[in-house]
């Protein structure tokens, strides 16, 4: 029920029972406060928000004073000013005076109150609490010397999050906030949600990482920031934990058109930055993405998909790999008529003809390539385009997304001998089931994921011995750790830190001469500098050598400006080439990278081309309305020590026999528990911000909040 109250003579309508402090702040009247927080139950301990009630003696905390019809309060009198000043001086008497060295300097609520009230602790006898700063916990620092006992952290942990690991403790005459028996946070079953640091008005409980307000979201939700397409990872993990796989998949599809493919081959840079990894082990994000996508019929996200009215504009996409497919998909959703020209007989690019099927089954690629038809994309296969400009007469814009399909042959003796193969040719022939030209003893030169694809494919094709050598030392190798270790399990002899001297043989390959690398780095001109161990040259006998040291685009000269390694030069911010109306994206622009980066580049190209065609470039879509999240995450026994659920793989002896999918992902019994390990870092941003006096103008009104 709404009631009318008066604050400093101003009539305010508010709900009966609302605190006077809340009513004042929400109606543009600032009352100083410290222990109050909009999302937490009131404590009334700081005594800074005291007001006088007309007709009553004394003062009362406005956070505890409830609104009733006809209530009239005064927020500022000489007595109130004196009592507030005294309360603040008492708080400051036990607070360090080193504001300028505090990590929260400039973002400290206590500091803003000191400025507002114009007080200091000079009249009070100051004391030093003598608490050592607790820095043994992951993610959070507890420095109780700065604590003003506002109690916000305790209430956030207990009342807001329902975790309850923080409490008031006593040490001699000092009260401080800590855990039961001063256990470390992990031992106290902390959820590491960060709510305590978020509500702390001083630098008492704070993040280890420093950040500016602009950097805050990316710093504290690093999985989303690290993802090239910025998928809302915490949100879909929460939905997976709740068993809402259709909803989780819808959230993924808002940014990513091929989650089942990426759920297998994504390089999961999100996991490298996952804050859970600082606690013990990162969340298995990629596998949870795959699990969600495999356990829904896709009807939810399809029914909610964006489809703008036809624009009458036509776009051609040359190349049907992940970059070209992504660009075509999003351009079609913008209402443009889009046609993909693919030189091969099927869409997918490297997902179809490069990445081995034991990692990425072809039926999964074909299933997700089918999503383009839902968006209205036209596809012409077996259509090789060597002159993109020839399409400009029929199409308003052309996108080159041909990838890097041509292997690189290092300039070294013996590189043209029979038995020398190139990575891209070898993998494509193997993918098609064609004769590869491989012998019985194989050496792969290169240390990236493609090199390991070649080595593990050679094992499956029946090679008697497979060795892999690369310049980088083991810790610097470009391939994923799981690729390296699985290759070793399958019998691949991995030899890091080697330089290639020559390929031996006269009529055909007989081996590879290598030397041990002492030091390897790139100079300021990006030229390789290699120092070899003296007299370390040796030879690996082989009848086949596969170069896997890079790839380049195969697009012939066609009047479009090129960059290094035959890449296509584009203008920053637009992806437009030297020819107006022709754009480029993906590996053809930046060199061979990853599927997820190709998808991100395709999205960027779609946005740029949409703007070129007269649109606003906004390819975003909402496939699931934002749900209200429960802030009460609750306590989980042993949460800090919960182990990462392991991906299920076929045994090495079994998997190396053929091209069956080697990974079963996370099993049904484990997926929920793995999603439960997420720290839910995004929930921190649902906590209300503070009401600062600087948010209000001099007349007591809120200034543009």
C-alpha cells in the first residue's frame, strides 16, 4: 500500500514499510550511509544515516525507520551533523590513512563519504589493528586492517548468496570478519562468487586482479571475454546445470551457429582464462557446450531465430568453410539474398575435408551446415571462382572466404622428392578415402594441431612408424596438450626442439636429417633465429615426409591486393579489399588459425557487408529471453576441491585402429556436476551499485543515474 511521507518538506509517495533511507535515495534525496546496501537486509550499525522525526526526541537510523502515512523527517540539523561526524571519526580511527596507496583508491565508498562530510580522524586516538593481510586464498584478498565492520560482506555471503562462510570473529579486543576457525576459503566451502568483494565499500575484501571500471566485466567474466564470439558462457552453463538443454543451446546459438562442431574442435581459450582454474581446475566448457547441443531438438532456437524482411540486396560468398558459412548465415538473417560458391562437393571447408573424422564426424558437420538452408542461404557446390570481381555485376557485394587450402613446402634439400607430401593434400585425400601416397614410415614436420592431425591420421592408415618433429620446445608447441598426449598414446614419436636440415634420398625419400635446437626465437622482423646444439645432427629413416608447417590461400592473382604469404589485404574495421564491394575474412586474411576464430571473422564480415548494403550492421539476436537468476547459490560441501569431470575417450589401442570418433564428451552422470563447478562470475553484475553523493546534484536531486 502506498503512503505519503515528507522528507525535508518534500512529499514522497512510497510503499508502506519501505525504509526512509531507501525512499529518500530512490526519490533523489541523498542521506549519507555506509552499512546500507539495496540488496542486503539492514544492519543499522554505521549511524551515518540518522534522521530526526518531527514530534519525537532524538535521532534514528533512516535505514531502520519504516514509512508510514504522515511521517515527516528531517535529514540535516546541527545535531545530526555532529553525531554523523562523530560516527565517521570513530570509523576512521581504526582505518589506515594510506588512501593513495590503496588498490581501491578512487573507487572507495568510504573515501567518497569522507569527502562529502569533510571529516578526518585527527580528533580521535587512532589505533592499528595489526591483522596480517590474508593473501593465501585464490582470487580474493582479505585485508582486515581496512575493515569498518559495515557487515555488508557477511550479509552478502549469508543472506544474499545463502553460502554463509563469513562471520564475525574476535581477536583480543578487535572484531573482524573471517571464516569459522579462520579456515582458508576453500576449506570453508566458499563458492568464490565475489559478492563479498562487490559489496565491500573499502579495500578490505578485494579482487587480486586490479581493473578499471571499463575493464571490470572482461576481467571478472574472462571466459566470455576470451571467446572470439563472446558466447555468454556462465549463462548457458547455469542452464545446463538446471537441465535446460534447449535453453542453453539457444543461448549458444545467439553467437555461434555450429555448437556441435565447436563442442568437439574448439580450442577452448575460454577454459584457459576460466577463474575456476585459479581455484583448482577450469570448468570443461567445451564439453558442456557439446552436451547441451546434443541433447536438444533445436526447435526452441529455430523458432526464435531472427529473420529480417528482404532487402533486395544480393551477396556472394566464395568459400563454404566455417568463416564463409557463418557470414552467409548472418547476412541471410539480415534479409539479404545470399549465395555460397563452394569449389568442393560439400560445405564445411576444413571441418569437412581437413580435420579428421575421428575428431569431427562428418554427419555432425553436415547436420550443422544444414542450418544455412533454414536461413535461406543458396549453395552452389562444385563452383570454383578464381576472379571474385566477375560476380560484382550480379551481386551487390562479394565476400572471399576461401581459407588456406594450400600446404607450404619448406625450402630445404630434398623437398621435391617422391614421398614428400603436403598436410592439406594428405588430410583431404584421407578424408575422402582416396590413396594418399603414404608409405610405412612417416615423419611429420611441424608442431601445430594440423601436424598432429597428419600424424594421427597416418597411424590410422596403417603406418608402421610415425615421428613428429618441430622447432618449438615441448612447452612452446602450438598444438593443444590433449592432441600431443593422445598422439603419444597412439605411438607417435614426438620430438620437439628440432631443426630440419634436409630430406635424404636420391630417387625417393629415405629419411630426414635433424639437429637439436639450443635456442629458437623470432627477431624484431619476425625472422626465425635458430641456434643448434653442436654436433647434434641425426637422421630418422622414413619413406614419407609430410610438411605441416603452415598453409596459404590458393586464390590466384585477380587484381586484389595481397599481403604476406599470399593473404588478402583488407582495410581495418571494414574487411573491404582493395576492390570496392569485395570483402574478405577468415584464414585467407590472417593465416591459418582455428574454427572458432573463423566463425568470429565471418560474423565480423557479415556485419561489415550489411552496413555496406545499407543496413545497420547489427547481426545480434536474442533467442532466449533473459531469465531472472536466483542470487542464492547456496553452500556446497567441498566446492573448492571439486575435480574437473574428465572427457571420455576410447582407449588408445582401440581408437587408433580406425576413424571412429575418439571422444564421447562428458558422460550423462557427470555433466550436471561439472556445470555445478562454475563460479557463476556473471552473478556479481546483478548486484546493485552504491548510491554515492556524487550521483546527486547540489539541490539533493539524483544527477542522471
